[in-house]
C-alpha cells in the first residue's frame, strides 16, 4: 500500500519537473525571440526617413518678441523724495479697463505732510521778518520827511530870525556910531566912546555874517548831509525788505510745491485705457522693480502704461546673421500663443540701425530691435504677451526642400544621410560603413551625400545640389553617430583620393602624397610609413580615412578654373556656356533677392564684402566697375558650373563660393 503511493507520488513529481523544464525552455525562447525582435526593431527604429519633395519654399526669418503698443500713455511718479523714493500705498489691479479720471495709484504722503507742517512754520517766521523789514523802510522814509518838513525848517527859521536880529543890531550900531561921529566932531563924545561905537558896528556886522553863513551851511551842506544819511537808511531798509520778500516768496513756493507733491501722490488716469504695470528688471543682474503695494518708486520712474489698443506692435530682436534679410515694409505673420495660436498679419515698421545693449553673459552676440506693426489687432490682445514673428524674405517655386534636422554640418561642410537599396557589392554598404538594415527582401543601407542650400526658414532648407525629389533622407542622422562619422570620413577620404590619385589605381604613392602635401600648403602626411599601416608602399582609402579621423583634417582644396573666352569664335550664336546658363539663371533667381539686399538689381561693394566668399564674388565683376550686375553673376556662375563639370564634379556648381548657400 505504501509502496504504491510512493510510486505514484514519484511519477507525478517527474511529470511536474518535465512540465517546468518545458515552460522554462519556452519562456527562455520567448524571451530570446522578444529580445532579438526588440533589438531588431530598435535598430530599425533608429532611422526615420522622409521623402525629399519639391514645392513652394518660403524663405522666412522666425524670431520671438513681446507685444507692446507703439502709442503709450506713460504714468510716472511725479513725487520727489530725498530718501531715494516714495512707497506705493495702493495700486489698481493690472489689466483693469479704466476711464479718464479714475484713480490709478496712491503714494505715501507721511513724509510730505511732516514737511508741510515744518514749512508752514518757516513761512510764518519769514512773513514776520518781511513785515518788520517793510516797517523799517517806512520808518526811514518818515525820518527823512520829518527832517525836511520839521527839523530843517525849524533850524532854518531860527537862523533867519537870528539874522534879522543881527541886522537890527547892525543898524542900531551904525546909527549910534554915526551919531557919535557927529557928537565927537562937536566935542561932546570922547574918542574912546567913539571907538567903542565903531567896534560895536564891526561886531554887529560880523555877527550878521556868521548868521548868514550858518544859514547857507544849513541849506547847502547840512541839509544834503542829512538827506544822504536818510536816503541810505531808506535804501538799506528797502534792500532788507526785498531780501525778506524774496525769502518769503521762496518759502511760499516751497510750501506750494509740497502741497503739489501731496496732490501728486494721488495719480489719476489722464485718458481711457487698460492698465499695464511698468515692471522693470535689470539686464545686468540688478534688482528688479515690481509694481505692487509696498514697492518704492523714484521720481520720473514709470509705474503704469496705458497703451493704445489700436496701435499694437511686436518688438523682436533679430540676430546679426539674419538682420540683412529684414527691411521696412516686409510682410510678417504674427502668432500669439496666448490667443490660442491665432495668427495675425503684420508689417515691419522699423529696423534699428544699431544693436541692442548686450548683457554681460552674452556680449558677443549682436541683436537688432525690429518693430512689427500688427494690422487690425483683436480686442483680446494686450501688451506683454509673447509672440512669434515669421518675416517673409522671398518665395521659391518648385524648390527641393528637406527638414532642417536632416542636415549634418561638420567643418564647414553640409551632409545628409540617404536611404539606398542594400548592395553587398557596394563597399559603402559594408558593415564598417553604411551597414545592412531592414527586413529580409527590404534590406537597405545609408550613404552620406554632400549638399548645398540657398536658404532656411527654421523648418526647411532650400537645397541647391546634392539631393533630388524622391530621395529618402534620414530625419535623425545623429541617432547613429558612429555610422554618420564613418561615412563622412570615408567620403572625405574618397574625395581626397579622387583628387590626388593621378593614376586612378585607388591608392596614393609616395610621389602623389608629396604632391598632395604641396597643394594643401602643409605637411598633410608627415610620415608615410606611419599612415601606411599594412606597409604595402601605398596609402589606400581606409588608411587615408584613419588619418582624417585622427587629424580631423578634411584634406580638401578648392579648385577654381577660369574659362577662357574665345574672341575669334566662328559662329556668334555658339555659346560654350549655353547648357549651364539656364541652370545658373534658376539658381541665381532663387538667391538674388537675398544677396541683393537693397533691391537695386546689382551687388555693390558692401553687398560683395558681406558675402561668404568675397574673393570669388569679385571675379564675377568682368567690367571692373566695382559692382556685379545680375547678368555678370549668372555668367560667372555658369563658368564655375562648367569648370566643375569638366573636373568631374557634376553639372551643378551649387552656390559654394558666392555666399548664397549660407544657412540663415
């Protein structure tokens, strides 16, 4: 019985172990398959493709800016304060729609009211002093009048009376002396008596002369002396009075100013509008000013702005690399995020000639303020909102375009990765380069191609050479950075090999390396044996690629060939550039609106010097007049395309060397 149960339990355990083992194997296989599938999917998903298309390309400059009004009523603080500012007690809420006369701000008046009381006391003292000074003038004038009409006349009359007495005494003395003379002649008066009477006449005459002289002195000298003194006292009193009056006026004016300052603490709306706070922040990391109760505001500092809602604009700062494309009157699409992405129409109204002040952490980047007037602004728009402005430079019809993220720029060269059908015989599709990707029967590889473009609108590039419609371009070329770098290095190695491999055997000899070093202008390969890893006496593409990878030197030179013009052509109708001019006209037509900044139909010295390669541009000036016409530019472009075709570079000369392919 026990044996049977033991056998059954033993058999069940074996079955369970087998089942568990099968489950483990199944789960392991499933996990392996899942991991393999996931790995394969990740590899597939690492490349994202987009078909190259032809279409209408809009060359635009996109910047961000802030909405403001071109016509603002600036509400400023008109209160002076020796303490460095006055405190805001109350301020109306931002965004409030106010009417003319509504209270906007209330400022602290405590300090001003204390100053008012002190100034009132000073005014009272100044008034008292002024009154005293006026009384002093009046006293001085009365004293003069008192002298002329009182003291002087009294003294004059006394002297005149004394003169009359003196005259009477003189007359009496004369009569007595004459009588004595008659009596003395008859012997009735002694000589002593006669002499005494004669002396009395002299004394009376002298006394009268003294009195007359005293009267003359009084009238001619004493009177003038006294008047000069009185007049001086009057003028002194008047000067003191005038000084006190001026002091009183100044104190009164200061009192009125304090009262006006107290009135200015109550700020009212001068017109209808919507309240916008004039918050400020220092561009150099200083303290910011936020309009709120308790904040301190200085005299003449803006507190509130009342913008005109009918005159709205966007102030955008355009980088110096793109400012040449912006001009007054340019059409602009304004996108306001706060208005649910509503797109408004605008026009460039002003472009500053001088850059904005740079911040301390970004002093080398120059930006120019550009003002865009918003046409028919909606009621919901307000100042301070952020907006994106897209300024249209020009349009290009039937233009080859690719997204900007597909471009890879390295050492001044532009590349794209494109999809190619996998070819095991193609060395570019080897595992070391493009590799094999995709599912069975849909295997593909990627190749790198150099491209040139005429313009950018931050979303797409206008391609002039390297790609054509229908090509599948990799959207994320840097997702497989190792593959990208290997392909770029291999491309540069092949280009250098094509250029310097004179016998076209796919490798460089020591003589060819010497020639290459001379044409590059430096010792590109200083040690032949060091680069020749397999010691076969020549340098192949892989070895040259290793050198490029180590030195980061493209080993590339620009070859410019002049196309001689045959003056003795037998047939005038035969133009050696005819097959290239049509393509050159198309390319020039696309880039001309951009490089001809002033739109005068020719390139002046300033426009030539601002191009990417002024030296090459100047060669297009065949008549040596310092300017390049459109016809000269087309002819020069056709010459370069023809030279490029003859050197094996293909028929498209692109825009290289003329400044038309720079990224904007």
